[in-house]
C-alpha cells in the first residue's frame, strides 16, 4: 500500500479563501476582525512565526497589530499591556508568542488573557470548556489536525487514536478533540512501556514528540492514518518530521508530510479563531 498524502498547505489555502469572503461580510456589518500579537525579545524562530501570522492576516483581511517588546520587559509591564488589550473593544484576538524570556511566568501570562480573546485556546477556562464538550477557541494545531481528517472524510468515531506526546499545546488537546469525535484515545509518552504495542493497534496515529524520525513504518498498522506534527530542523538545514515518511507511507492509508502538512494549518486555525471572536462582537 502507498498512502495518500494529506497536504495541509492545500487545505489551508482553501480555508483562507473561504475566510477572506467571511471577513468581507463581517466588515460590511461594521466590524474589522483584529488580531494583536505580542512578541517579547527577538528569538528568530518566533519572529518568523509572527511574520507568518501577519501574512495570513493580510491575505484574509484581518487587521493585525504587532507589539514588539524588548527581552527586558518585566512581567508586570506585559500583564498591564494585556489588561489594556482585554479592555479594547477593537481587539478580538490576543496572542503572546511563546516562548517568553525566563523571568516571565508563561502560565501567568496565558491566564491574564481574557478567555474571550484567547485565540490560541491556551487559557485554562477554554481548555476546561473543550474538555466538557463546549464550543470555544480550540488550540490551533490540534483543531487543524481534526480539519485535515475531516477534509478527507476519514472516520474518527470508534477508531483507536494513539497520541504520542503529551504537551499542553498539541498532545493533550488533540486527544481531547479526538475523544469529542468519539475516538478511543490512548496517550503515549516518554515513560510509556512497550510503545510498539500501542502503535500497532492505532487506526489514527498522531506523533508530536519533536524528535526527528521517532517513528518509522515498522510497527504501523496497515491502513493507519498517520499525522506527523513534528517540525525538526536537521543538520543540513532542512525540516523533517517525527515520522520517517518513506517507510510509514508504505504502511499507512493516509499520511501528512513535513513540511506542507500540519504546520500551515496552525496559522489558518488561528485566523479562524480570530474571525470567530470578531463574530461574537457583531
Ligand atoms: N509558539 C510556538 N507555537 C505557538 C503557538 O501556537 N502560539 C503561541 N502563542 N506561541 C507559540
């Protein structure tokens, strides 16, 4: 078998075109969706992600503000700025680019953002809403993965979904969203024993560990759907996933590539959350 490749880049483009029309309609009703991004310090990777967010906003017609702060900014200054943005009716989405400098407590910052403007879906209130099956801002990468599965009409209900990785940003929430779609979910992580036995029974395998080629085709169940969330820069400067693509593709029915797979969906879902927030203000 050779799997069909699911290109998040293509789905992303399609969704962004739909969003462009949606934003034009919202603007006719007098509201311009606004995403305000705060970047503290000058980490090159963060700067590049932020540029991607601005580019997508421009394309769709979302107003984007970038607030750049020096790496010496105190936690109090940052919290004060967030309060101002929480109270600004023209701001619909607030995103503080992570990671933050060591002297700033990330969790305090995440919790300072109003849950109604938390387009990252990181606030404990929004995580709680997600876990209790309510509609809210879902974390962007996990939500993007669900959209990729749905775009190919891949059944989720009753399937065994195995999530490798338990980060707050990807692993934990993607398991919750799969559960919401009625999958049977298993989480594997660095302390899991005999991980192969779980991989071998996964109908849907989500790999989000950040280790190049952590998984290859050996234990993958024939016909499984393999979603690779890894974005790892290797020695030659190229990007590679957590899955060894060529051997996994021989076993899977669907597989996502790196790059052009899950990555582009994250920003697109962020745009979707910003639009959703603006619509709540109509
Ligand atoms: N840094 C890396 N990914 C993300 C993300 O999705 N949101 C934020 N705020 N920071 C990030």
